[in-house]
């Protein structure tokens, strides 16, 4: 026998040195699963995209004049690096995070089916529930890592290519660079919980379908359906319960005063989705027989068909349910938000144009918001707000009344984009006193209000 | 696999077998005791009321033709499937009903061993060691060397042949320093030298107190290394006993016979009650009978001036017995 062979003994084989509970710790299994995940091409590509994608996006933005105006903070990407990071966060929220969750975790279980390795891992010392826990923890930690990577990359990219100028908040206030950085970090951190909810969904798809493609695409489709449901109905309940909208709940941080309720509700909803998904997975895995050749083809198609029917029915029910609960978007709330925001931004614009505006100046504004399509509530692109602005002037009439009309695009979560025709507020870009082109803060206004305030 | 597997008793001998030394000094508990195992898929009972016991150090062959339920029985023992009925005791640990068995000390594989193709053999074993409890840190190189994969340790498993995966499967089992080894068709996919290496490995493990269950659909592959056999047919145990008992009960061999006058040989066979000449699938004559009767018959042929041109053993007594037990007509099966 070779001397190497003589070492084939187990270090902890002596009974006295054995741990109280035999077998591996969950931490060991998590390490193994992390190693498997990070050895896969899909995970490595994902890491590359998260690390370089936002950086490249920031670089490309700096090379051209266009702005992604439809996304919150989009018009500010050339004015503050923090806006770049928040725009990336906005994109990630609509499909980026679900893609990360799907590609990372969508093959965690189905990969064992594809490689036929369930029997390999389940015939070791590890208990089945510990194998499950290790897999979940590994997927979760890598998901958090990828979100952090994207956060750092987008912020570094924004600061490097645009700079650390102050940021215009979502109530028209100027946020200092330090405060902006804090809020940007908090916003990225807030997307961790909903991302984990989508990781749980990816795991569920992976385990239930035994198919890596379904595991990767499933969460993205769910996110898409949730985004569509977000466009209809004006009730609070279903919208709040859909975890997809939790990705944008950070917006309240940038309002003045900041509001945290959506963030707390969204986090709670994320936790509930995560727990629900993981519990379903645990049950499914715990009961599963690993009997080799899977169910016959016909049975699989029947099951897939049944799933589609159930999914369609669920979406129908949810769509009907979007009306349930108190209304989210009302004329009163919209007017109460746009008016002070405009009032804060007007002096900003005037000062940039070189006009002296005394501190504390307030315009008198009479707002009127309505939907062109009729009705006075609900999210949509057909809102218009007319602000009758009373500008102080010298002469017999102390005020000159000027109407300003904004086209409003209002989302179910209370965030809106207001765009004005140039007749009153001027063009999108204007020249400041130094002759530099700057963004006209009144041309596109982003704002958010509390939907239950 | 050559030298590393051969000869000397395994270092695994130093691993205390939980079953080998009961604290009360009573009889050693079985390494494996399964009683009344039933597992049905839909309407078919793949395993039907099977009892199976292995003493420490025992090497038992689990025999049966394809579809007999060998793999399903092993899956039940590993907890990969939940049996519909029955109790399982592994290394003295009684499995709690409704719970998965604790596999500490139990190693092996079912069907073809599978690994992560995107990892190297070494990385695969490192990952699997973590599933065993990372602190033990077994010497992976030694195990790989022992199954003859030392030189290919850093190749990705995606490039491995079936036989190499089979060897890696054995390495993965050895990594656990098992006290109970359950191997499903371990020699399938191996060349004759590999099969011989597995046999020697099993013998050395057994000498070190490891109980080994080997499944096979061909008794020829494992017949020589087993102390005992359990024969399954259609999910049921049709025979259970020691190798010696099997030999006692299976005295008949089959030979392929060619003579200068086949007609005369057939005629003469009818006069010898203890031998029989049948037609094999290839049209050649098959002579069956106990060794002594066959000897007498050959001498008689010579006396009748019929020369024997060919007399070749095509089926050992064990094989003939195996085929009888599993209700398959022996002569229609491929020669070993
Ligand atoms: N997953 C499964 N689904 C349905 N039937 C199965 C399944 N696995 C095995 N069987 C059936 O159970 C019987 C025993 O199979 P198996 O245990 O694989 O036999 P062996 O390993 O002895 O060849 C066969 O009839 C087989 O068709
Ligand atoms: Mg089999």
C-alpha cells in the first residue's frame, strides 16, 4: 500500500471527538453550493454584467446628450452622478433584479436534475433539509453580492463620468452630495429583500419544473405580469401585495419630508413572498421521491397545462382585485404634491438664469389636476395638471396670473413625471449665467407622494 | 486502479464500525437490517416485502435480472425514495418513520454515478466532502489514486468515460470511510481489469469490517467475492442464503458440446438419466448435468467411438441456479 492510501481515514472518526450532531454543518453545504454556483458560466457572466454593465452605461451616457427621461431622475443623469445610479436602480427594479434572481437561482435545483446528481448529494451525510438550506443560503448570499456589485458599479460610474453634484429630490429639494450618497446606498439596500423574494420564486420554478430555462425565465415573467398589473386598477391592496412593485419603494426616501411606509410595507411583503416560496420549496423537496426516470411525458404535459390554467386564473383574479382597497391616486394628492414641488423648483430655475430671488419666496399657485379620459383618480398617462401661478409684479395689479400646464404620467405607487410644453417654463436645456447648458428644472419634474396620506 | 487497489488490507480498517463493537458486549448489531420493504410505482410493486440483513464485514450479492427491483431497494435504503412500508436500520440506527435516514457511515451509489460535469474530479470530491462534513478533510488525492484516477484528477468530469465515472463513484464512496457500502452494479461499464480491481477492493474493505452490498444482474460478475446472496425477482426475494448453500443447491452446469457424431451423442444422452442435451440458441448442442454425470457421459462417448471435439463450460452452477431462480430459461441467455 502506498503511504498516501494509509491516510484514508477520517479525522473525526474517534467517537470521543465527534460533534454532538454528526454530519456536516449547513455552513459547509452552503460553501459547496457557492462553489458550484460560482463555477458555472451563467453566474460568472452575471457577475461580469453586474460589475461592468452600470459602469459602461454611465460611460455611454456621458458620450451623448440623450437622457432616459421616463425613468425617475432620468433627466438629471448629466447633472449628478447620483442620478445615474438611481436610473440604473430604476431599470434594475423593472427587470434587472428578476433577471439576476432567475439566472442565478433558476438552475439551483433543476441543475441537479439535469446532471442526475440529486442522488449524488443526497447519499452523503447531509440531511435533505440541510442540503436545501445550504442551497438557499448560497443563492441568497450570491444574489446580495450581485446587487451590491451593481450598486457599487453604478455609483462609481456615475461619480466618475458625471460627478458628485447635488441631486434634485422628488419634492423639488436639493440634496447635498453626502446626503445623496447615503440615500442612494439605502435605496440599493432596500432592493435586497424584494430580490430575495424573486430568488425564492426562481428556486420554486427550478424545483417545480425541473427545468433551468423555466427557472430563469419564470421570475422575469412574474415581474412582467406584476408590472402590467401595476398599470391597472386604483386599489391599494393588490398593488401593495405584489412584490414586483417593492423594487421602487425607495422613492419615499427622496421626498420632503421623506416617507417610509411604502418601504416598510414593501419589505414586509418581500419577506412574506420569500417565506412562502421557500416553504413551498421545502415541502416539495421534502416529499419528493428520487426514483430515477421522472414522470412519464404525458403526465408532465398534463401538469404543465394545469399550471398554466391556474396561473391565468390567478392573474385574472389579481387583475380584478387591483380595484380593492382605498384608492391610491387622487386629484387631491396629486395637486398637493405637484404644487410645493413646483414652488421649490421655480426659484432654482430663476437663480440659475441669473435672476435674484429672495430666500423664502413663495409663489401663489392654484392647481387643477384632471384626467383627460375622465375620472379623477387612478394611475395613468392621461393626467394633466394646470397650475395657475400668480407672479408678483409692480403696478396696479399686484399679481400676474400665468397658467402652466403639465402632462402627467402617474404610477400606482404615487410617483409621477410632469412635463411642460416650453411656452412658459422654457426649453429642456437652458444656459446658465456662465453660459453652460444646464437642465431646466421645471421642464421635467419628478415627484412622489404617499398613496395613503 | 491496478496497484493501489491490490493486496494489503485497507487503511479503512482503522475506522471503527459503529456496528462492530456494541458497548454492552452483546452480539454485534447488523450493519443493515431492512424488513418488509415495499415500494410501488403506480400499480407495479418494484420492491415487494423484501427483508435484507448484512452483518459487519459481510459481502452480500443482491442479484436479479433487469427490473427485479435492486435499484429501487437501494434507493429505499438511501432514503432517495420513501418506501410504502417496512423498517430500515442502518449501522444500528433505526430510521424514524416519516424521517429520512441518517447516512453517516453509509456510502455508495445507485445506477451510474453522476457528478458535476463542469467541475474537475478533484473539485467534485471536494464539494462532496463538504456534504459529508467539511471538517473531516479526507485526503482526496489518496482516494483518487486508489481508484486509478490519480493522473486525471484535474480533468473536468465532462470528459470522463463511463468507466472513469464508475471509478470516480467508488472514490466518492471511499471518501466517506464507510462502514456500510451499497454499490449498484459497480462493475457495469468497467473493463475486466477494472472489475477485478473492484473485486479486490471489496475484499479488502470487507476484511476491514466494512459490510458491502453489491447488486448485479449477472452472478458471474460478483459470484466469486460474495459471502452471501439475496436473489430478487419481480420485486420479491426468491432466494436468500450463503454462497456455500447456493453452490450446494446448484449442482448443474452447462457445456457446449461438439463431437464427431452428434446423432450418436444425442442417442447416448437419452440413456444417461443425469445429463441432458438441448439445442442452444446458436444451434449447437448444450450438455447439462452435474460434473460427475458429465464426466461419466464423456467417457461413455469415447467408448462408443465418438470423439469429443469441444467441451466448454458456458454456464457455471451458480449462473444456472440464478437463472432458474429468476425464472429465465438458461439457454436463451447470452453466454458469460
Ligand atoms: N421512477 C419509476 N417510475 C415507475 N416505475 C419504476 C421507476 N423506477 C423503477 N420502476 C420499475 O420498478 C421495477 C424495478 O426497477 P429497478 O429497481 O430499477 O430494477 P433493477 O435495478 O433490478 O433493474 C421495474 O419494473 C421498473 O420499471
Ligand atoms: Mg438497476
